[in-house]
């Protein structure tokens, strides 16, 4: 696998972000349920570059290969500085999956939040239908700590979600 960097979103990432955010196969695993225009995504990139995590309570980082090519993104959201925790969302481009990129992204994020945000815990909610993500987070040391029943609606059918957490400090 090539080396990755985690960096802030850049205007040049618009094509990748547009592709990711408008992929209906991913919507079931996220809060998205409709397409986004390029303009709305560009506004999101522009506005978020001005805010820090303590103001917005979220941070989106792009994982990029050497040469700056975006291959995924990893989000921190529901950031709680008092309780020193944040939720994690992760996406690897369809063309880049099964190459260890997700594992590398989680490790890099862990190092970042430990060094720069002094977080104690990361957590996530994963649909029980998303076996690839469950495997990724379990292999990265996240532990299942509960199940939310009928948590996500997918094509008229309810699915459960598992909550995972990792104490990092």
C-alpha cells in the first residue's frame, strides 16, 4: 500500500467528494438520503475550512495518496471536548477498498486525536448489515458495547446498528 496523509479538504477534492456523497449505496450507512449539488458541497468545503473543531464540533479529513489523490475521508463528529470523545465516520473510495487504507486511516486518526485533541475515546455506530465496516473497526481494536434495534431504515426494512468504542488514552 502507498503512504497516506490525512489533510483538510481542498477545493480540488470536489470531484471525489461529489462522487462519494452522491453514491446511494452508501446512504443507508450514513445520515445522507439525497444527492448533493457541487455548489452545496463547495460551500461546505469553503465554510468548514474556516471553522475549528471546537466551534463546529466536527472535522472532516481527506485521506490522500502521494501526489494528493483523495482515496477516502474520515470524519469526527459529535465532538465533546468536556468528555473528550468524538464519533468517527469513515469512507474509502470504492476503487481503493481492501488495500488496508481504512486501517491506516483509523490509526492515523487515532494518533492525531491523541496528540492534538487529547481525546479519551472514539466511537461509532455501524449497521449490522455493514460487515466490512464491522470487521475494520473490530480489527482496529474497537469493542462492541451495545446494539440499537431497528436503528436504520433501508429500503423499507429496519436494521440494527452496533455501537463500537475504543478507549485511546
